C-alpha cells in the first residue's frame, strides 16, 4: 500500500489539493493517502446494445464493418401531376440514387490511403414503401412527422416490396459520386401512387467488405439525389427529388455468444459489477476500524474520494480496428441518488507527466498491456453508501479515435499560430473491441482518500 499522493495527478502543487478539499466542504487538514486493492474480479459483466437508428443528415453510412452492418434509408415525398402523366404514357422508366462520397474522410492524413481503392461486388437488398397522397399539403404533412417518430417506425420496418441485386462499387480518394440503379419494380409502384407520393427506400448490404461513408441529406452542396427517368420513343425526361431526411439502421451481426464485445460508433455499452466485500475489507484493514460505518444514518463521510482508478490487464488481440488509431474508452458509474440508481459519466483527471511520457492510460489499440479508467464519482458514492451492501457498478463505451495519444490537453485546441491542433478524430472508427479476456483477469483498484479519523 502506498501512503503518498503524487501532486502531478492534480496538474499543480499541494495548494491545488487544499483548494479541492475546500470546494468539497472538507478541511484542508485532511490527510490524503492511497490504498491499492489488488485481485478484484467482476461478479458480472454484460454488454447492452445501443441505439438502432441514427440520423444520417450529416453523414450517411452503408455497408458492414467489424460485426455491424448499417442500412441507409431515404425518406422522399413529392407532388407532380405532369410527371405522373408522363410516367403513365412512357414506354419504360428507371430510377437511381446518387450518393456523394465523403471525401474529407478518405483523403485525411489519418486514413490508411494504401487501402484504397475500396472495390467489390456489392450484394445489396433494396426494399421500399410507397404511400399515396392526394391533398395539396401532402408533402408538408410528411415533413411534419418528427424524426423521432420516423426512427421508431424504422425499427419495425415492413417493406411493401424488395429485390436483391448486385453493384460493382469502387471508392477511391478522387471518387465523388456512387450511383445505384434501383429495381424496375420501384417505378411500377410509384406509377400507381400519383399524383403525389411518399417513397421510403432502404439500401442494405450486410455482407459488404467495408463501411462506405457519404454526405448526409442536410448538405446542400452534396445532397443525395433520387432521380427518375421516363422514356418515350427516343426521348427521355428526368424528375429529381432529394430526400428531405435519411437515417442509418444498425444491425448487430456478432456470432460470439458470450463475448463481451463493444463497437465503435454504436453506443453499445459494457456494464461491470465488482463485489463490495474485498473493497470493504481492504478499507477496514487500512484504517483499522469498521467498514461499512454502522452508526447514525449509515453515510460514511469520514473520508472523501479524491481520485479512484481501476486498472485492467489489456489484450488487443481478437479485436478489429478500421483506422489503426488508439481509441478512448469512455466510462460512467452508477451512483445512489436519494435511493434511485443513476448513471453518471466520469470526469477524466489528467496525469500530465505520465501522458507526455507514455500516453493516455484510458485507450485501447495502443502501446502497452493495461487499461486504466477513473471512477471517482462512482467510488465516492459507493464508499459513502457502503452500508447498503451494493456492488460497485461501472459502464464502459468506446469513444473517438485519438490522433495525439501523448498530448496532455485531451481536447482540440488553437495553437499560438492560430491553427487548430486536433487531438481527436471528428468521426468514429467503426471497430470492435473484445473485453472478454480483460474481464476474466483480476483488476486493481487504486484510491486516493482525503481522510478524517477520530478527533483529527
């Protein structure tokens, strides 16, 4: 057990620690000591799926990566009596969707350019729903449907029709547009719906080799286009309609039963519980008195947790990274609030000298063989409420890729020259990380405690 507090953990001298104690309503005469509890094994660890539907107004995704596929759904409404008259008289008609490639991603310095171009025969399922409209305000009525309502409907998607097809796709650093010619049956269904209709088109490629990135529906300069073309004799006429919104629908394709796998950009989570017994016994031995506290209202406020950190043995093998960059692990703790369990996201306190020397300790896909996560808020509540006998519970989630793993600011910032220094990549790495081996090995808990005992 170590009985010293490294001032560098507070980015300053001991005056900063005194200030922190005062901010917490504690005398700055409290002693600060550290306690290390080794050999902690979780009593439970379980993954939970995140959101299934995401807005694609800014960025749109299509394909599969690291055990997850993302379908792209377009919501289109238009009213045009003249077009439907032309469609009725046409010899034939086709439709297609044009998506603008999100080039800033594929041309970024951080992107592994030697992997381009992405080329494959894309097996795609196209499904659609057509809704007939009659009133003049039909388009407006569709636009008034809240995105949240539409997203909920997409989770229960039932198509009117569908077709399987294949496309030869190629995406390189200089490519700008990918065009998908849609099944002919779509135009047959649209023809029956005039003079106004709503089209919802879902593109699905669960067996794709890559996750393809496109501009979303809100970008006026690179707007997705749904175009219909009618042919009569030797002439053709076009009708274009951009979707007024798009969404990605996520599907988990993992077949690893009991594996504890998280996916980047999916907002799934891993909830881990540690037993209270070993921690309480270590505190009792450390202080030489009872833990948990058994007098009064049961709140043990004889010490304040200045900092708490779990360290796990890390093994990146069996995991999959898209970009090969370090990825932050975001952590939250479950605390007691007036008898109600709440999840609070933890703040990350920087140990700047350590970061500059060896990088942030809360990253995977990085050098080293450990992962350290701070759980100060959760451990503070856990110790103060120890009389309840509850386990300590925390949550893990994959965050953004880190561009500067040894930058101690931990945020994007403006340099003295007026440039922006990016510490994080602004988009997710669609990766998968397997925490199974990590949670099957003992973890170490280190506590920094500001303590009052007896008459001190």
